DNA sequence: TCCCCTGGTGTACGGCGTACACCTACTACC
DNA sequence: GGTAGTAGGTGTACGCCGTACACCAGGGGA
């Protein structure tokens, strides 16, 4: 019977299947345990079999990124540029939260993958359709940076670093140890305010979604202002 | 004589020396060739000797980050918050350009190193001294994200990815291949405008420094506006 | 019938981080 | 001066990694 199971051969590998298995593995076990060997084992196959479908591990990562980026929802057409861009970026953020390893993977790779280019192209198109000059659009895209793909690379969030496995326990208050608080009083002050829900609007710890939208709107509002005022690049005087 | 050279022993290792050698190695050869073995060889020592001074490779990386962050210039006192923050961030940017591997290293690590905390603490202090509420300061720090440490994690710059060795040849025009341009017309339009120096203000390719300051000022101006209007967090209505 | 081509296999190599036992030279103390 | 303890460099070895290369099964076309 084992023989029969052998015989009616498992659905054969394909680039598609390899990529999806890789994304699933990274989602569940963290990017640090995505090795060709582990991935092969998940697929019930010998490690070298993967190389018939992806050139090497780097190319595997590129493929995984494209899978993820492909999940981002296109903006509904007919809305104004600001709403369209905002909606799309928030959709990107949702996607990346399902794949916590992706931001770091994206940043550490070449970035010229087809899906990313398509995404950027479409976003640029939204600005252009909204009446932005090529010039302003260019700078705006730079200014949005990685946020345009839904992540902001905070300096704080200890979560999600280095691709932790899925839902780690969202850390409770975790008042920072007193010797730290003493050395860094200003940090302590903020941490304090953020964890006490006295009259502070912030509930338990930081509300990541709020912070993301705060920064996003700060940028979008600034951009809108530049656009309305017909901003054109002229190097600011020294 | 070899014996004598042996005998008057080389200056002994120290955490300090190990860290500086590691930074130098990463600067010159790229972070991908920073291995405990290579580093030991550079120091004329056997790999395991390093473990008497750093606990493991992760701790080595943390130490390297602290070395780099320690190079950031403190703002001259007595200036207004905006000038102080801006100056310091631009100083941070200079430092990180000397250590192209650092942004990725920083992002992939835990971030709670003493030097980083001290840096954040001092920056927060600048905002507070400028009259910002704890609340606004908190959000502002989030909004600045990694930019506060001098890097923006662009999606474009192919340079500097994954810690290339020092000065790679700054790529010439490099008009993107026509089949790409056809598939991604909006990207092509921008690339075109950026490389032609016709009447476009941008010289050859992108001016990274300009883009960085553009985004930085966009944020700082927006922040200033919030501050002046006495912004206080109240969740935006759905 | 034969051949080739697609795709899975097995073995092996060099590099990595690092555990662990060892040795050596120096310092402190009697 | 002798001895014990310790800080710091050494050597060996293990298990993991990516992947080169030779091989092989089986199915489809000539």
C-alpha cells in the first residue's frame, strides 16, 4: 500500500507549488527556518529536486516576494488619487501582515522583480492620472519609500523582526526595566504614556495601525499641499 | 626572529578591537563576507578566539551597530527643534553612508541596543524641549521611522542593497531595457525624466541626497504644522 | 524500437556558527 | 620562590547550509 501510495505519484512539483509552499513555510515557521532542505521535506521531495524549478535560493526569495505582492488588491477605479493611493497602501499593509517575513526579504533583495515593478507602475499611474507632474510624482514615490508597499520599518516594533513565526503573543505591558528607564528618561516617558491607558488615547502599548495611518496621512497631506500649490522642483537655496 | 615576532605578542584582542575590525571588514568587503572565520583571520587569530570577547555573531552585529550609531554627531544645543532634528538626521545619514551595510543590519536586529536607545532618547528630548506633547512626540517618532536614523529604505536604489562593497561604480544612465519600458510605461516615464538632464532639474539619475531631504522636509513641515495647531490625538472618525 | 528529455535522486564539497576540551602565560597570594 | 587560579588563545569536531554533478526512471515522439 505504501507502494501504491508511491505509485500514484503525488502531484508533481512546479514552480508555482514550490513558491506557495515556501511562502507557507515562512509564514508558519519564520523566514529563518526556510531552508532548501526544510522546504524540500515539506514537499516530500529531496532538496535538489527544487533546483529543477528555481535557479537558487535567491531566485526562490524573489518568487516568494512576487507571490506576496501579487496579493495586493488593486484600487477601485474612479476614485481620486489620494483615496486610491491610501486604500491601496492599506491593502498592501494587510497583505504584509499576513507575511511578516516579507518586509525584510523585500528590503534585502534586488527589488526589480516583475510584480514589484507592476505595482509601482500602477501606483505611479494613479498619481499621474491625478494630475501630478512627472517630477513631483518621482519625488513623491521616493518620499513614500517602503511605506508604499505597506510597511514603514519602524525602529520600535520588536515584533515581526527577523520574521518571527506567525502570531507571537502580542507582548503585554512589559514595562521596561527600571535601570533602562533611568538611563533613557524620555524613552521611558513615552513608553509609560503608551502603556498606561489612563487618559491617553492609546490603549495597550502602541497601536501599530494608528501609527501607520498617522504617518501615511502626514505624508499624503503634505503631498496634497505641494500638488495644490503647483510645486515644481527647484533646489532649495542653501 | 619569527620567534621574536611571536614573542612580542601582537596587541591583544579586546571587544573594542574586535568590533572595529568587524566594522572595517563589513565596510570594505560587504556584510555578506563578514564571517567569524574571516574576521578572525583579519585579526590574525583563530575563529574561536573571538568568542572570548563577543558572545556570538548576533551580539557582534549589535556591537557593530552601536559603534556606527556612536559616530552620529550630537546636535549643537540652543537651536530650535526643527533645525536640531534636521541636522542630526542628516548627520546620521552621512554616517550610514560610510557604512552601507548598517541599515539592513539595523533593521534585521532587535533594536534595543544601548547606543540606539540613547540616540532615540536624545532625539525625543529635542522634541519635548521644543514644546511637543508626549503624545505627539510619540507619533512623530513612529512617523519618522527609520529615517530618524538617517536611512529611508527606498524601494528604488539598487545600490547599497545587501551591503555592497564600498564605492561601487555609481551606475551611469543605464536606460532600462526596452521590453521593461514597454511593460511599465509609468516607471519608464520617470526613469526617462530622471536620466535626461534636459530641463529636468535632476542631474544624472536620482539625486539621493535631494530625495532624502525632500521626504524629510515633507515630514518635518507636516509635523511643524501639527505642532503649531496644537494637534492632539483623537482617533480619526471612520 | 530507440532515443531523448523532463524531473526526481544521491553523493559530496566547502563554508558557516559554535560547543567543548585544552593549553599557556600571567597575576595574586602565602 | 612556589603554587593556584584565571583570562585568553587554540584545535577539533558537529550539524547545518547552499548547491555542483553524475545518475536514473519513465514517458512521448520518430
